[in-house]
C-alpha cells in the first residue's frame, strides 16, 4: 500500500475508497492533484470542518498537490448531507464575504503557494450556468432512483427534501468534472457523509470523458472519505455547551478553544492527537501511555498551536495552569474582563458580575449557579445571591478570579 494512504489509515483518516488499490498504484507512480470542498455557510470554519484539511496537509507532505474548493456557487443552495432540515439561505454578498474569510483561514492553516496548494471557488463556473444546457448535458447522466438510495437523501425524505437541495449532488459532481478538466484533479476527499456526492462525481467523469479503454485510463478518478468524528461521550466532535468551536478567536476565544481540548473524554485523547496534530504516531503513543491529564494538556497545546500559533498556545497554557492546576502559569494569561473601579467601591451584585463577565448567559443563570453551589470568587464559595462584591474581596493584586463550576473562569481587573 502507498505510504501516504498508510499514513491516512494509521491516523484515522480513512472510511472507504472507490478503488483503494487503484489509488495506491496511481500515487506510487507520482504526485496526484486532489481536492476537498467546503461551503461558506458562515464567516468561520469550526474545528469539525478541519478533518479533511488536516488530511490535505498529510497528503501534501508526501508530495501531492492539495486544492481547497470553497463553494461560493454551491453555497447558494446548501448541502443537505447530514442535515435534518433545509439550511438557511444567505444572500450572495454574504456568501462572497464568507468565501474570503474562509479562504484566509485556510491560507493560514495550509499555506497556499499556488503550486502545491491553492484555493478555488466554484462560483467561477457555476454562477452563469445555463440551466437548460446543464440539464441536457449533466442532468441526463444521473438516475433519480440511484440518487434516492444515498443515505443523505433517504434521511431528508422523511422530513422533506426541497427540489433545490436535490440538485446539490449534480453541482458537486460537476465540480469534480470541471476540476478534473481544468487542473487534472484525480481525487476528491471528504467526510463519510459526502460519499454519495463524491461517487456521483466519479461516475459523471466516467460517463462524460470515458468510453474506450484508453480514455478510461486517462480519466481514472477516485474518491476517499473519512469517518465522521464523534466524541466518546456521544457528543458531536467540535461542539461545546455554547455551540461550535470556531477557528475565529472572536467567536471562540483562544483560551476557550484550548480548554475544549483539555477537557475531552480520556478515551478520545489518542484519537484526537492522531487526527488534529502532526506529532509522530510513536510520540503520541508515548504521551498517551503516561499521565492522562498531561496528555490532555499536550493535546490542547498542540492543536491550539496548529490553529492559532505557538505564541497563543503558550499564553493559553500559562493561563490554564494558573487557573486550574496551581502549577505555575501566569494569571495575566487568563480570560480577563476590566470593569470600572467605582463599581467595586459601591459594591457590584454577584449576579451582575457573573453576567457581565460572560460566565453566565443571564442573571437568572447566575442565580441558579449560586444556588447550586457552583460559584466562587478568589477561591471563596458564593452562597448568597444577593451578595455584593467590593474591593475588600479582592486578592492581593486587587483583582478577582471568578469561577463558574470547575471549568469556566474569568479574571476581573478593576480599572
């Protein structure tokens, strides 16, 4: 088996392939050009989106050319795969803005050099497609009966599948067809929920460009998918109580990003190290055979460094150690909120404090937290929902370390 494919299998990036032996043989002969797609449904990717892009970097490290297809065209419809209801429709200007934002995020992660890695936008060939011509030329190659056998459509038919969404598979298959002709693309990779869309593209290329044995060999293309990643506790990968774990630090602060990984279930640590870091497998085995909390800290540090850079990872690690382990660290690296000193001269309500720091979504949530015994300030439990916090309650630095439960923390600095 080709070494690149063996690495994907070893690290958990393999679910199924349209022709594993054929793809391995092709990679043994030289570099292949492959792509992974994502639709710009928001301004930021979340960590669950990143699995195929980690795989892209591994394949690129073996000399293959990786392309990120950002769906400025398909995003106007929305992929029904893995969704129980129709996606919210975005206006075109918002989609275009999301494309640029996501492209910048991926450039930071991948490093587009225009040769071994680059981005494309399917809006370039989908925006002005003539619908009648498209139906005659592309739609005629698809069997509705076969499309309805794919899991993504079967699930949606139970609750309702719009004709708009039903067209999505044709457009994604057309992407593969266009990319194969424009860039010699011979492989599409993606999550397991994309199997039907990927194989539709493989079949379309065969139908449109194959025929003779010579043409079939010239236009041989492949699809490879990864398992959908779930946590050991049954939660969806990349989801927290607040929602998705985004790459944009304005949506998911770096400290919160770090803490997500620090608090994953024990059973997931090795799996996530293999998927979301570039540490050698042997080193991962060694790390995971020791203290589990040290392994979780290493996981959190490595993923944060990959996504946000070493400086931000160092800061998050230092803040986490100061906040939770008592083993050194720098309190200045904790999540920090500044409030006017006058608020503490007068005395600020504990419920207001928890709400204004963002530790609680509302004052009602703060009251419940206190009543349930989950609140503390500078290590002292908060028991009275009517209590006020004054400068006399500050630590020796004149600050307040406010905790909500075991995992949420904020440093409050009077200014």
